[in-house]
């Protein structure tokens, strides 16, 4: 069973510091005295820009619905054959494997680590000790892999390849760890001129920005928060994040 934690916790890295080594689990939750909410993240291949919206790493569709070997209840490994895409060492560390076809359908487990695997190769996913299989799986089961959404975050592109997960409040160098904001007042790059109290979504014109929500873009975009001021295009304005 997953191990739960409870706020408040003390974390040894402040909100304007980047670190080459992690001091908390990816996705760990932290709050300031005034209630702003942050998540611990690792920057991807480029430096994160202060005030820019960031997204999760892209999912590998060739690692979804893949065929596992037989796994007994309480086993702490899942062995499966990848589709036509390689997996780097630890790509799914602190990420997840779910079972999408019975037996075992509907269960999700956290991955502790794994070795590098070539395209079409066999991957051995070491699960966290507390996340042993609750129901055995067979070759008729199907499993999917998802990296931790906070492992390798990048600036939101105009066409999303992942899902928005927060706003960088300061520069986090590529490959380093730090805090991104997900809740409360934040400084966010704005596109257009959204009014006070207007709902904003990930931007479709300027990378890392937010746009006014419309009936059209709501279908393909993610709600980020609401404006705390009248927006000025190209500027970083006050947005109340709700992510």
C-alpha cells in the first residue's frame, strides 16, 4: 500500500534555490506561511524561466498497453516488453506503472528504478517495497508506464506534449531540482489582455504563457488559474494559480 505523509513537513531547500542533487521526492508538496503551494521538480533539457508555465515530460505512447510477464501477488517487480521506443536508465524512477487490462486492471504502482532498455526490449521495473502487486498479473494483462510528471519539466510549448504542472518562480538550471508553484498568487507570463477574475489556460500563442479561456480553447487546454489583475500582453502579471 502507498505510504502517506502529512503536512507540515520540513524540507531542506528553500523556494529560490536550485540543487544538483534532490532533497525531497519529485512532486513533494510544500506550502509557504501565506498558503502558496509548491511542488518539487527536476528541470528538463533547458533552464526553466521565471514566471513561465511548465509542463510534464512527454509520455512515450510505445510504453503504453505493453505485455507483462506473469507477476504474483505481492511481487515487487513487473517485467514487460517495450514497444518501439527505448527507455533510458531511471526514466520511470519515481514514476508509475498501471494495469489497464485484467487481471489486475485499475491498479497503479510506483516505480523505484530500472536499467536502460533498448527499443522492443524487456524492462524490469523495480517497484517501491510498499507497492507490491495487490492482484497477480498474467500475459493477458496490459500495463502502461508514465514518468513522474515532475521529472524533467519543460517550458510549456504552444502545442503541449505533456500537461501543465506549475509555474517556475525562479530560474532552475537544466537537470537541477527546485520548486515550481501550483497554487496561490503567482507572477505569470500573460498573452492578450484578460480581465480581472477571468479564467486563464495554457497559452497557444506564446510559449510559457497563459491565455483567456474561451469555449473553443477550453476543449484542448488546461485551466491554470484566475487573473488577480487586468492582464497586459507580454508581461508577467498576478495570477491566482489553481493547479
